[in-house]
C-alpha cells in the first residue's frame, strides 16, 4: 500500500537568517570575543531606536526578561501578581522564580488576552502588587487602562511583549513608552535571532539595575574587565541571574533589524490574505483586528466553532496529513499539574473562557517566508475539509 503525499508542504514556522546576519556572525566568531562585548550595547541602542524607546537591555530570553523585571520591583516575597492563564507557561514560571504568587486571570472571548473588567474584579479579591500584561498573538493591549483597573502604579506593570514586537497603539510602538516591556528573539519570533530577549524601559536607573542583574549582579562584565586598559575588579551590589546576551546574538540581531520593517509589512499582507480567504468558510473565525492600533501579527490564531464540520484536533490532524503545520496558543496554565498543585484547585476553577478558547484555537502558518500560494493552499484545505467527512 502506498501513502499519498501532500500536494504541498507548508511548515508552521521557518526561521530566516539574512545573509548579512550570517556574515556578521562569522565576523564575531573570528574576532576572538563571542560573549557580551562591544556588539551588545550597539544592538541595544539600535533596537531601542527602532521601537522609539529610551532604553533597551538585552538578556538571554523573554522569560528571563520577565523575571528580571519583576525582581527589579523589589516586592515582598509571596506578593500576588496578576497574569493571564492563557499564556506560555514560562511567563508564569518567571513569577514563581521571582518568589511571587501568580494569580490567574480568565481570557477575553475576542482578544484572547485580559480586560480591565477582569483585572478589576481580581484586584478586589487579592490586592495585587504587580500585573503581567500579555500582547497575545500580537494584539496590543493598553497597559495604562489595565494598571488603572488593577489600582497599580505604571511601574508595577510588566509587559510580556514576546508576541508584541511591531504592534502599536496610536503612533506609539509597543515597548516605546513602557516601564518594563519584555521581548523575545526566539527562532519563531518577529525578530528571529535563535534565542535571546530584551527589556525596554523609560527609566535609566532601572535599565542600569537590570544590566547588573542580568549577569550575577556584577558591576562590570568580562568585556569591561578584560578589554584594553581595563582592570579585573568588580563589585556585587544586587542579586542577579545568569541571563546575559552574547555578541554573537547581538551581531545577528543588528543585521536582522534592517529587515524587520519589511517583515512586518509582509506579515500584515499575509494576515489580510487569510482574512479574505477564510471569511466565507462557515464555523471559522478569524482573529480580531484592534481599533486605533496596529497588530504585530506574530500569530494567526483562528477559532473553530461548532459551525465547522471538524473539531480543532481533527482539523489539525487533517491539515498535517495534507502537509500543513499548525500549533496551539496556548494550553492554559491551569491545565498543567504543576500549577494546579502550586496554586490550588480553587484558583484554577473559574476560568471558563480560557477553557473554551483553548479547545477551539488553532494557529496557522504565518511568517515572512510564506508565499501567497502557501496561504491559498492552507485556506483551500480548510474550506475543502468543511465540505467532506474525514475519518
């Protein structure tokens, strides 16, 4: 028996490293210095300039960025921190590793993130000391309105902007006016480096604190100790992590930044093409578009409602057999045994919207390397599967 091959293969994600980035990486590798050094502050300045932010601190990951931003708040141990349950588990681990207590919030039916009403209701119960805000899939959320709902000062808001690079509210890019916005440069992100992250802030003193905290709390990194004319002494004034950014990452990131605006335009074109093609398929709901704001289009998560012939898992499997990769964002945090044991059953009970959204969500391929024909093929398969029984 022979297996029928898919007519086309459309992977869920593809990491593109530009030729200039490959050359920049090779130059760093031949320089004799590959860890945090002269390239890192240059990347920080250029990344901050692209966003329009006063300060950027490059770190090892977005997860580390969230933890460092929370630690920099100097909150009492065990302080409650509000966070969406429909998020990546690492974002909640960052709260736990900071010695703080996560308080899970239900999702909004439309935007998949949280609303001021949800935040305000939780704030009445627990009096939070901080709030982690997520720009889910690239949909920008107003941190100011959520801070007000939580009765928190703006500096107590930590933005999980792993999906938010390129999003804007009005004429301000996400992260440009934030006290602490945390970005990811993972291989699938809008600025792919492979690994890495950054924190942007309007506070110079906070930026300097974060630079010390990202490398064991040391006052001077190796480049500033071993470079020409430097001395070996350093001090440790604050607690820290091993969360520094390397010059190899910085060199790749600097070159990739030159392409970011074009990649963002391509993501918008692809999202619009999906919108048009799927608008006539019954039971498929496209992701919402924000009013007076710009979506980053990191993800394109559709909702499979009862009007569609197949459920989410059956559709994902049928697409896989036809060469189309998909993913799900995210498994709600309260579904994981670790967090259920940590937070208790009561804290994980009344989150019905996140449960429903999770069961219906499917993220389709979306990256700048997609061809128009790739999107058309994906949409054609979804439309065809709506008309036939699949066993």
